[in-house]
C-alpha cells in the first residue's frame, strides 16, 4: 500500500509539473500576447492531478498509520487482526466523498 501510494504520488507530481509548464506560456510565431488564453482543459487536468496527489498522500498516511498502530499495539507491523486496518476503508470513503462533491 505504501509503495503504491509513493509511486502514485511520484507519477502525479511529474504530471502536475508537465501540466504547469504547459499552461505557463506559448509561442506561435507572432509577437503579441493573448489575455486570458489559458486552456481550460489543461487547467482542469492540472486540478485533477493535484487532487490525485492529495489522494496519494492520503494512501501513504493511511499505510503509515496502520503500520505504526500495529507496531505499537501488537508488536508486528503486518498484523491484520487490529482495528488499525480500518484506516484504509475510512480513507477510501473520505476520498470518495471529496471526489463526489468536487466534481461537477
């Protein structure tokens, strides 16, 4: 779970960087500027990728929370018989609710 969260965060940070560079400026052969010519599709993709970054950080947090909780209470970071494992479905439900209310 932690590895997937870290890989997801890494890929999404690369995507966000590419999209941020893509919306910064453009050049197409003439010397004037265009006011408010920001591409709404690029802006929307950037906002989506930032949301994915937040969700990846939440996955990492939940994984660390489960690991530390099991380590402190059971003495084993991989025990599945504790309530710490509830951090994963709780995080998933919270992400689902956030996604539901932020997509339009």
